[in-house]
C-alpha cells in the first residue's frame, strides 16, 4: 500500500532533493524569508514546520536530529576561537553554527506558544525566463 507516500519529487533525484531542501531550510532560517517557486515552497513548508517542532523540544536528540535534517557537519574550533565564543564574540562561527543557534534560540522562543503554522507562502508573479509561478515563503513574525 502506498498510503501517505505522495510527495513532490520536483524533478530531482532523492539525494539532490534532500540537499536542495537542506540548503533552502538553512537560507530560510538565516534570512527569515526566501523567494522560490510554488512547488518548492510547498515542499519546503512541510520540512520547515517540522523543524520548528523539533526545535521546541530542546533536547540533545532534537539538536542532533535538526543537524541531520539540515545536513550540518561542524568543523572543530581552535582554542583561540573557543575563547572568543566564551566571551560572547560569535564572529568565528560559520553560517551553519549560526543557523543552529538561531533555530534553537530565536525561533524556538518565538513559536513556543504556537501549535503550528509557522510559515506562510505569498504568491508573486511569474518568472520572465520560464514563466513559472514564484512566491515568497517566510516565517510568521
């Protein structure tokens, strides 16, 4: 039986689709809104809402699960960089570390009381190159 197996493949292989969704999730968390096509946004909305739900649990398992969904592998910090981070200077963090930190601090606290519907899709006009419908997907403030 194929119950609950109907998902958009977006014309990509499974590995390409997984990497694309992870990159779009990182960009969405970092910038709070991105512009993309309607079909990609609808697929991204599923993953973005689940990621916020995972972040609200705030456990070690939740952090590991979020890192695997976002395909994040950290490079170790040097001792000098660790001292800077202890002194609240986060300039040595790469974007992946900032994304995880923002997910588990800002976004978790923003949606602590909300039970779902963390993202919205706003339709825009068509793209001039291929005529596909574009939209903006963003986190609700």
